[in-house]
């Protein structure tokens, strides 16, 4: 870092230190966003983690990941002890940053809002990183959530089958679903069978092997 930039940074830090807390948080978010714009890693969402009021972050209604009570308690202990080590991945719903929908981090979102100890420490805010905006199609949002869950090896089969059914009803082909959900066609077929909806098989020949 050259001396000129070093002086700029020191001036900014000193100015931030004098600001009221809410104003300082907003200013830090703005600075992080501007730095992200010129970062060599600007295509990586984790390059820019922002702190937003927790009431601007809403859960999605299609998450196929379920966590048992003991694991949920462990997650709370982990965040209470070690802090938030992973941001909540969101889709931005409003250009004014006042509404975000969770793509990954459904349970981290819950802990940040429901654990009194954690909520007090993070001052009613949540750490987020953004992967899309209000124009991101629902099918792509659902696919992103499933990819995150499957990468950790955690998902509920019944909910997964329901999501596959919804994607089929949206007009998505087995090929699209396989590519975006990280599945093979046979796995998609098995998930379709779970739903028991004949309409999901309208483009496939009947096979006795399904019985």
C-alpha cells in the first residue's frame, strides 16, 4: 500500500469511528460494495459480505433441508461461540436493500433471529451475500438452494420430490433439472415417482421397471 492510499484509509477509519453505529454500519456496507466493484474477485459473492437489519431477510418457502432439534441447537451453540463464519446467501428483492430472500442459510437465518444471545450480540443484523435480484427466475432460485444443500449432503427427499414436481410444472425439462440440481436423470425419475403424479411422466414411455 502506498503512502497516499494509506492516508486515505486512515482518514476513512477515523471518520467511521466518529459516526453513530447505524450510520457507520451503512457506510461500511457502502464501502464494501464499492470495493467489491473493483475487486479481482467481484464475480464471487463471498467477496462482499454486508450486514443488514434482520427484518429485511425473509426465509424462502421451498427449502428442502431439514435439521433435527439437536443439530439445530448445535448450530446455535456454534454461532454463539464462534460467531457467524458463513454469511446467509440471499436474493435481493428490492433495489433499496429492504427485502432479501434466503437462498442458502435458512437455519442460520433462524438462529440470528431466534437466539436471544446471538441476536443481542449482532445487534439485530444479519450477514448476507447476494447472488441475484428480483429478476432471478424462481426455478433458478430453487435450483441454487438445492445445490447448496446437496453440496453439504443434506436434503429432505419428500421436499426434493415436490420441488422437482414444481420445476416440471414450470416447464423445465429433465435435462435442465439434472444440470441445475446436480442430479442424473434416473434420480429425477425416482423423485417423480415419489410424488405419484402421472402428469410428471407425460413425456416418457411407460416401463415395467417402474413397478
